[in-house]
C-alpha cells in the first residue's frame, strides 16, 4: 500500500516525456503517481524500483519526489514559518509546496521567519499538515536525574500551569508557573535544570540553578542594575514582589539572597527607602573641598 507522507519503494510502471509513473504491482494504472522528469535519476526505466516520498502538489494531486523533506508523517521537527494566511501558517519543509499549520493546530500566534516545533499528521482528506499540539506525542524521559541540565523547545504555554517544553525535542517537560521569572515564549529554545523526574517520566524543570550556585550570578546582576541607577536603587528588599520581578526577573526570596550576599561583601548599604552602592554612599558623605577649607584643612 502506498503511504502518503512517507518514503515508499515503488516500481516504475511506465515512462512519459514529462516523467515516470510509479506504483506497486497491483496499483491500477489511473492510481499510479507521477515522478516529474527533472527528478528521475539517470538510467531509471520502466520495471526499475526507486525510493520516493509521496505527498500532494499545489493542486492537491498525488506526487512523488526523490528530494528529502525536513519532516515525515508522525515525526516531530522544527520548521520555519514562510508566511501566515487566512487559513493558517505555511511552513518550509524542504519541498516545493509549503506545508500548512492550521490555526486550530497552533498553540500560540506564530510569526513569519520564526521556527516552531511541530508534528506532521494527515487530515481527514489525507492531506499532510503539521500541528504544534505535541503533548500526547512526546515520550517519558529516559536517563535523566534531578540536577541534570537539559535543552528543550517551548511548544505550549498555559497560564495556570506554565511552559510546556519538549526536552531534546522529544521528552515531556514542564516549567511550572512558579519558576517563570523570565519571559518565555512558544518557539523558544531554553536551557533548564531538572527539578524532578516523576514516576510517569514527566520532568519538572527550572530555568535557574540551585540557590547556592545561582546566588553568584544573581548578586552580580543585581549589583549591575543598581549601578545603572547611578548607584542608588529607589527601593529596598522589602519592595513588592511584582516590582522586583519586573526589574530583576527574580523572585523576592532570590532577590533578598542576592542583596544579602552583596551586603555581606560590603558592596552595598540598605536604607529605609533605597539600596545604595557603598562607593556612592561614601562619596555622598565625603566632605566637599569648600567644607574642608572652612574646617581649616
């Protein structure tokens, strides 16, 4: 049986000036599929066998190709959006006719030129399409343990749960909403830490390292942002968590740990209303030249 969206080893049934028709021994003549002449390998004649990929052309007719598609039926791959139309987005999959990502199969609004992780399927009319709805097609994790660092692609976002991630583009992962202190979008490739591997193989992820490791990076980042305020941050570590998240992309606890590190290192001071870099504080308190003259210095 000839399968659409897959590679088939077929026989050349007959040859024409514009190409050859391929099929199986029992394929009716009117159901044989054209392989255009420009793709027929040199020396291939009637009776020979050839490996071809079967899909439908721009006029929805069955067509064969020897060109390599970027995705086949049932596979999950990254494809780039070529354009967005009234019926969905068309994606480049390496063949002449772009493949459709219907609106109903999108988990987020897609942008032209951006890549998204998709799975190829055949619709009710056997037309090949792709979908961003991957959850039921991803696998339980293998060989992962708490503390491992992984790479994955965000394929869906749900406000009440968080960002769904395909680890290595094939395993089930989730960044819980409580772990999302940075902006994450569908299509993003992220590096994350394994927090938990559940019994069912689903993996909980974090975009941050363990606190004792992350604190070094956080404290440096906090210090640099305070410097950008000319050394005086207009709020302290008692500020509203939403303000801290907006300014630093940190939870309040992570922010307080970073500030505590800087305070311990003597790099900052904390007032009732601000956090200030020590150098700024010293400069502010240092006597001016005119004051020194008045003091007889």
